[in-house]
C-alpha cells in the first residue's frame, strides 16, 4: 500500500473532511492510519467488518465532502461537530490550539489523535492520542500547547495543528450493522517569533457580558425575573410556524495592539473562522456569515492601535426548539485570524473567545493581555403555563396564574407554603395541550417540565402512554395530547433560587426555576450495548492499545 500524505485527503480550500470509505485515497489513508488491511483482517476482524460496512454504506450514500471544518451552519441545523479552535501565540506563555468535538448521537467508542507542529523546523511541539472507550454522547476537548520560550526566535515559523476523530457508531436500526466515521481536520498559521514581546496589549469583551455572578443570561420572548440580568432580553425572538427560533447572541469587543502596529484587519484567507455555540446535550450551531461579510464587522482605529468588532446579534440561522432541553446551557467558541502589520512585516495572529465554567490561575473574565479571552457559559431561559391554568394556593384554594402576584402563597408538592417572588410572563404562538381520560386539562409551553410516572418530562417529549401525576399522588392517563395554536400570554412563577414543584390544574409541574434548571430534568440515558456492539468496542479498544504501543499513528 502506498503512503498517503495527509494533506492530499482534503478538498481544495477545505480544512476539514469526513472520509468517504468508497473513495480509494480516503480508504488508503484510513487503513494506513490503523495499521493496514492485513493487520485488521487477521487480528481485528470485527473492526475490519465495520470498515467494510461503512465502505458499502458510503458507496450507496456518500458523506459530505467538507462538513468537518466549522460545524454545520445554516437553517435549523444542530449536529455533531469536530473542529480546531484556532491557533494562538503569546510570547510570554505558549502557542496553543484546542481540539474540540461535540456529539449529538451516542457512540460506542472514539479515538482522538492530534498534533501541534512547527513545520518550518519539522518539530512536533505537542500531541495527543486518546480513546473514549465506552458508550457516550458528550463533548471531547483537548488542548495542545508548547512553551513560547522554547521556540526558535527571530524568524518566521509555520505552525500547524491537526486532528483525527475516529468513531465506532451504534448499530443501525435499519440493518443492525455497526459502522465507522472518520473526520480529519487541519489548521495552520505563519507565526513570526518576536522575542519576548507580544503584539496584543489587551483583549476585552463587551458582549456577551454580565455584571451578575454565574452564567450570562439570555431571555427569548420573556420578561426577566427578580435579580436576573435584563441586558439580553429579546422580546422579538419567538418560534415560527415550523417550531424554529432565530439564534440571537451578541459578540462585541476590542483588541488593542502595541504602538508599533500600524494596521490590523480580519483575515479572509483559507484559515478557518469558527464562531459557534455548543449545546449542553445537542451538538452545536454556527454563526452563518461568509468571511467577506465578517470582515465588515471589524473596524481599525489607527490613533489608538485598536481593532474593534461588533457582530450582529442575529446569527442568520434558525434553531429547532425540539433540540433544546429545559435548561439550555451554551458554550461560546469564537476563533478568527487577523493580518497584523508592524513595521515592514505582517504577521497572522489567531484570536479566541471561549466560554468556561471556571477560570485558570491568573485569568479573568472579559479581559486578557493575550490573544485569547474567557467569558462565562451562557444560559437561555423561556417557557410558561397557559393563562387559564389554576394554581393551588397555600390555603388549598385555586387561583388563575394570571391573577397571582408577588407575595402570594402557593402550595408545593411537599405541602409546603411557598412565597411567590415574581410573576413571569411572555408570548407563545403554540402550547402543548393535555386532556386526561377524566376530562382534566393542562396547557403549558413546549419546554415546560411536568411530573409523570417516568419522572420529570419536558412537555414536548410526552407521549400518549404517559401518566400525569396529581397532587394526591394518583395518576391520570392522557386521552388527548397535541400542539395547539395559542397566540397569547403565558405565565410562570418565580419562587426560590432552587427548583420547585407546584400544583397546576391539580397536577404536579415545575416553577420558573425548575423549568430552567438541569437538575429537574434527567439527562439522556446511554442505551445498553448489544452483544455485538460490546464485542466490537472491546476489539477497537485493543486496536487502540496496539497502535499506541507500536506508535503506528
């Protein structure tokens, strides 16, 4: 088998590719990376059979040629994503890159390999070779870095990063066969090593930003509760007739350079720009503008040596709300490259804005002296009861939710008396309508949690076999369940800072905090493996150990 150069597998002008196993160069690259056909056939037959299954599947239905480099932009798409989160260089610390994946579908196992390389001097600066060796559906993030002090000085260096993600996929529901998936990515930047000086003096973020402790809060088509930041309250953002909602997240900031920098501008070269948000359970969605459009969002001020940027809050894409859970926690990933002119030289500077839940030593939110900066995670909140819903009060009486006010006492599922802090309201074009065999009715927004025989369930995920739980613990089967036109105001109650279960039309359901707290809604369970999946995973993991020990990667 001839040796396949890694760069040859990428389509022209593309930094990411999902391998097509029916295309000979891709087949040869995969087999080369995994020790060759003879090794797989003789010692890892289950892996080889999964390879053949994939080859047959790709011959019948080819994968996209370039879907791996920057997520899945466009209308209403939330999907698996594999991407390199830029290349940044700070002379005082390190050259850095992030390898990121976010999976919407459950996988059996996954191998991640990557390298940070100084191509000019043919030196691997850092590398990884990792396995996720049990069924999972989550993010897999790896950082590669190298101390700047150890780099060759006073000359141009081409720094590259690459990553390969090889997945063993769950058995197909159609034919029961397991297949593989392989995504390859690359990134590069021509970096001039400038001794111990840095071109970036400060990097600050104005949006998204909060003055409160915790996550940045974004409210779509909702009023803010007491103590909640109202900076990003978008009453004009609502679902359309196809259950789609516009993605609105502002990004604004400025990068101040040292005084000998005469110009900085957004680079529209083949380097990848990644601007996206990852969802806590459901993949990601991208900022849907072209490089030429993004260039217009930057402005250079020569007097202050500052490049400011203001991205439109409308991401020019829509999201299907069925892909969102009760608590929508977003991770912002924003990376782009700049052409920076100082003296007679021009350098490429990679910049990153990343959401993190905790800061590292010496880090602050929203400001940095490096070309990378941190912001908190982002939370999106919405969802309420229909206006005719009756809430059980602490004295046992019932009151229309629209008539409840701050200071009123309501009854909890534990027979506690709870004080209402605030009435939350907003507009909905549709609600989930439920009617039991006994004729009891309840209408809630699609994202509202209700208590059933199988635990807390988001209203849109209810099925005809579910039983609603009454305040006395008895259960009621559903005779009617459907999405109903509403076009009116919906309400919810803010009670405590912790989730509460209250009584609505006689049934147990969540309050405002409960609706927007992940602890109230169980996360998706990983489906048990079939015997065939378990055997394939075990063999794939053994192949990983063989490749790792023999350094065949």
